C-alpha cells in the first residue's frame, strides 16, 4: 500500500507522472530493484530513473538497500549495487517515533545531550565491529575502514584527501529535527572507528554543508 501524501515533499514527489511509474514498479515488485532494472522495464533513461529515485527517497516513499559488489567508495574494493524498495508507511512511522523518543531522552542532559550522544555513537561503533567480527575488506588504514563502515550503514560516503562527504543519511529527517543528538551520535561513531585503527586523526562532523550532504573533516593531531 502506497503511503498517503501527508506533506509537501510527498506531494511534490508524486506530482510527476514518470516518478509515479517508478514508485509503482517498486510497489509491484516482490524483490528490491536497481535503477538499471527499473529503467529497462519502464523504457526510461537510467539517469532519469536515478533522479526520480532520489526524489522518492527524499520523500521517504522508497528506501535503498545494497547487494553485490563493484568499485568501492574508497577505491579499494567492490562497491555494492544500490537496490530500492517501496516504503512501508507503518514501519516508517514507528521508526520515526522511536528515533524521536530516543533523541528526546538523550537531549535531557545539560549540554543538550551532546556528550551522551557521542558516547552512544562510540558504543554503536563497538557493537558494529563485534557483530561483524571485525571489518573485513575495509582496507589497510583507519579512514578506509571508516568509509567501509559508513557505506554499509547507508551514508553513501566519498573519500577525499582529508575529508569524507556523506551523500546520504539513513537518519536525515531526525538529524534535521534533533541535530545536537543525531549528529553527535554519528560523530561518536566516527571517532571510535578512527581510534580503533590506531590513527591520530581528529574528526569533525559538519551537518548539511549542502542540502543533502554532510562533511567529515579529519585533521591530524598536532604535538
């Protein structure tokens, strides 16, 4: 069942007939689809389909998942193909309610929840490594490991010389609503992953340097 158009982004996303066709293709499919498959089925250019998928994702009408291998975000190994599924509105509402409740609880501290949120992010990083039994295929330096972790979480990272651009965020709406909490959780995760690699980089997380992009800068500690 397609989510009801309850806000401006959803109205805008569904105003385009080709975009509705893309959403219908995902709704009808029993399995996730990538942009190439959708484009072939609808006889649209793959670049056009990717644009429509971005708009549908921003409106929370579709979600991305990853499968397969290709060129890695850090240039070292295969990067998973991006598949898409139509959103379940009931699950999405429950997820947002849970995130709002957790963010509200963390924000109760004297510093607006920043220190507690950073600590939560560090714990999250520890659990990711424990669950995975280590980060396989992540590369031979702590930044490559971080890119690998962020890619697996859906942040769509792109590595630069001393920075990482995050072109997606699985918690984007919550981050806009509770940046002090959500972005601090992500900073804690970044700090822990870098520290586990034994490096001396000191990260900063700059939220929404562009409308849909956040930036991690990493300067080396000075002695």
